[in-house]
């Protein structure tokens, strides 16, 4: 190994993964490579990224439990994650496609809609005629009586004319009407079923749970994932000694993770409130979100396994029972991880949304109403802001997914130097015909929901810790029927990304043989964040000083909030009658005294910076310099 390699490296890391439905197949090998060199501390994601984040957190918990002697047997969680892609490529138990496809089990009344959707996916890359015929075949074959009635009605009296005519033109005319009638009738029946059944099924084709008659119930997404997380973390062995049946069958909770220093977070979107939420809901001195939400057993029984619902019912947050069927959502530590994951990955129309209940206090009638929670990717598909701090104690890796036109063979991209990755990746689309319109509308939607993390990902201090995996339209996304070779290719991209994180930020003993040190390492990241923080704080303090100086002596002077009369204002400081320090301890005796001293010290720092214009912290700092702004806690 070269002596030029960095002298400082990280032994712990945080990890954030972007949503992308089946694109998440890139994450398992990335996680296992990273876990070889780092202990995972804070892990986050959205949608499919939430599944990967939960699996990584569960595997890390299993590792920590075993190392601390809490388990007799090593769950081998990361090895289990490494085998996941191969498992998903195996044939489904019921014989319909792979286990990846089997995760999505539609409601029986929506089976035709689901199979039509799958036929469209499977016809990608075929001729235009084949792409049209494949879904038509499914629809017509599933609704033969409806198609026949539509054909007879559409032909009407023309059938009698055709039977008594030898003209081929008449027959072609009648058959054309019959075909159109069949199609309209079938589409009408499917539309009626969709309008009736989709809302009844939480606006999704699949609930995530198996039907009562399902021959392979363990393959349904939520049932499988619940068991999978328990297996990765060693949950069953850990809880086996409990005498209470509910405690013995306890699902993996956020409290289990926190007790071993693992912070798992994910995003969801509340359509009813038109805003994103971070899961688990916060319940602390700064944010109290959890207390407003309730759930109903009969609704959750359709979405989660019985032990999960039983645990939640037995561990409601403290409070009085309503007695009307509404149960209080458990405290954050008691919330099962699977519930948060399911709320994050409710991809619209594919997976049912999750209903909670809350009170709209703007209305006169204070009653609980249903709130629909759906895919977190609608509002924050790549929450790279998770776990950020003024100065990082460990690196936060981001695994990003983006499009490629296939022209470049390099699919895994990391910045080569500090000047790289400053420019945005272009999204190109056809300029004529229907593809142009489709591409234009698709990009409108993507920019509306992704602009925040896209701009954040280009900032210094962010871009050097993000690995971008570029995928074609056939790789990941909604492609539930990807062949084995494509899945294997995607997992290789993930492994390469994981190895790059280890090379750049990890212990050299975990590097691949022959790997060369990268200048984009942990020390480089630390100095970038230090320079950015000082530059941003300097600009913020100068803005504060300008406001205080400009309003000094006027009726709007900020110092008036430290007078005794300030008690009449909103949110007054405590102790306005005593702003002095204790002569013995040197400490301020009241909140108001400390606050006034803080403001004075901040102004002193701003004035000091003004006295050194040629040495301003922003000079030579990485570009673009970020600005410090107040923003909601999400």
C-alpha cells in the first residue's frame, strides 16, 4: 500500500438510498460492501430505498446483538442481504414469474388490470404491434363474455346484413365494428371495476398482503418483508424468552434499533395534509407529530400481519381509551419498522395507501378523519438532507439513481475531484411526435418532485459523498419482470458503488487489491464541510449585524425585546427583570440575560469579520457557497 494514502479514515458511516421501485435491486451488494468496512449508524431512504434502509438497519442490529452476546447464533444479516438478488430471481411458488413479481399480489377483482399492466411491461422492446396486442390479448381473454356481448351489440343489424351478403367488404365492416365493440365493452368493464375497487383497496392494485386463498402467502410483499427483517436482526431468538405471546412475537421496532445506536428514518407523503413526514413521527421537545395520529385495527389487519397489529394494539401511546374503535399510534420507539417502511413505499396505484386518522382542528367539529399516506418519493425521493450536521462526525453516503441514454458504458459515477460533479446531468427526450410529448410531461413531473435533492446533490460537501448509478428505462423502475441477467447486472453496479465508498472513506485494509488512493476521501470531505460552515456562518452573522445596526435606536430596535416591558410581546424571554451575570459563578441567572449576551457575542463576531475583508471565510471556500436559512423540520 502506498504511503500517500490518507492518514484519517472513517470506521462508521451513515447511508441514504433513493427510491426507485425495482431499481432498489442495486442496493443489496452496495450495502454488504459498505458493511465490510463501516459500522452503520444512521440509515435512511424512501420507497424502495426505505426497504433497503430497513434491511441494512436490521442486519446491523443483528451484528451488534451477536457481538454484545445478546444472541447465541449470528443472524448473518449482511450475508443474507447479499443472497437477496439471487432469491428474487427464483421462480415463484405459484409458478407465475419470479419471486420479485410474486411480491406484488393484486386483489382478485383487480387481477385483470394488474395482468394488463404486466403485459405492457413485458412487451417493452418488442415491435409496436406486439406492444399493442399483448395487453389487448389479456383484456379480451379475461372478459370473453363481455367481449362477445360488445361485439354483438356493436354489429347490431349489420350481422343480419352480413349473413345474407356475399360481399367481403360488408363482412370486414361488420367485423371492424364488432372488434371495436368488444374493446369498448371490455375497457368499460375494467374502468368500472377500477373506479369501484381501487378506492376500496386503498387506491392500489396490491395491498401487500396475501388473499385468504393464496397458496404462497409468505411471498406477499409485507408478509415477506416482516419476516425478512426479523430474520436479519435475530428478532425471534431475541424475544423467544418472553412469556407473553405478544412480546414473544414482537416485530422489529425502532426502539430495538435505537438501543444499539442505530437511527433509521424514511419519508412518507400525507396526501390529506399535502406535506411530507419523516418516519418515525417525532415526539420530542421540538416536534410533536406522533400524538395526533390514530389507527383502526380492521384497516391495519388488511395491510399488516396479525402479530404486527396485535403489538400496535397492545402498545398504544399513553392516553385515555376512546372506545370508538380508534387506537392511538404507538410512541416512536414502539412503532414496528415494517409499518414505517410500508407507509414509505406505497407506490401510487400499485400498492395501497396506508390510512391513519387525525383531527382537523380548523373545523368546528373535532372528529377523527382518515389521512392517506402514500409513497415518500412523491415529496422527497432522495432525502440526502437526513442526518446532516454543522460538522459531520462521520460520512453520510448517498446512493442516487438516475437515467442514462445508454451511450456511455460507465454506469457508476463518483466525482473524480473537487471540481467534478458541479454541473447538473441533463435529461434529454425526443423532440417530435408522441415520444416528445410523453418525455416533456414526464420531466415536468420529475422536476416538480425532485428539484430539491437534485440541487442539494450538486453542492460541495454533498456531491463528494454521493454515488450515482445510471439506469436505462428497462432497468429497475416499474419493470417487475426483469430477467435474471438484468438483475445480476444491476447488482454489480451496486457492488461497484459500495467498493468506491470503502475506497474513498474507509480503512485501507478493506480496499480491493490494487486499488489506488482517491483524493476524494474523508479528510477532504471534512475540510470542505469546515470551510463551508465557516463561510456560511460568516454570511449569516453579517446579515444579522446589518439588521441590528440598521434598526438600532428606532422603534423597531431588536434590543427592545430585552426590556422589562417586553413581557407584552409574544414568546417573551424568561427573566427580563434580571439580565446580569452571577458575580460568583459568572453565569447568567436568567434566559433573557443569556439571550442578550448571545446576540451581543454574535454581533461582535460579525464586526470582527467585517474588520478583515481580505480574510473573509468565504474567500477560497468551495463553490457554490450554501446559505443558511430557516426551514421546517422534515
